[in-house]
């Protein structure tokens, strides 16, 4: 599954939100602070509050302001997520979001995945705009 969304925020702003969110999550789980450079390749586990299961997370390739990827697995289902960012202006960018599954989850879990992905990306855009200095 993939979606492409044009945003009214820069690729740098969007990427920084992804990285800072990841850093906060990793610190909450591991009780250690990681720089952006230390995150690539990191593996950690966390408890899923919604499902009460352990999620295994692997942070993949990170290219500043251009590419962000991670994988997470619950039992036999793993999901690989990528964000590819392309600047389209000083305060605009395109986000190409992709999700790939090792085993197709039940349809009820992804109802509908493109809509959910666009809604999440738009919420990030709104957060960035609302919190600009």
C-alpha cells in the first residue's frame, strides 16, 4: 500500500517531527537518549497498549530530510514502513508513504489503509503548522 500527499510544510519540518517522535518513544522504552545518528539500525521492544502484546521494532535507514524507515512485528505479522520526502518549495513537500506486510493482516485492521495513512500525515502537517515558532 502506498499514498502520496502534498503538504504545506517543509521536508525538514516533517522529517524532524518523525525523528523527534521516534526519539521520545525510544527514550520512554529504553530509558536512554539517542541522537539521530544512533537511531538507524536500532532494535527495541515495546508493549502495545491497544493489543497488550510485545511489538518488536527495527529502525531502518534514515537519510536526513529525505527518507525514514522502520519495521515492526507482532507475532508472525511484520510491517515495513517508509516515508520518502521530496521538497517542492521552501514550505512544502511531497510525502510518499509505503507500508509492506510480510503477511496480510485481517481487513478489519486496515479499514481502509490509504485513508488512515493520509489522515495520519495530515495530522502531522497540522501539528507542525500549529507549533511553528
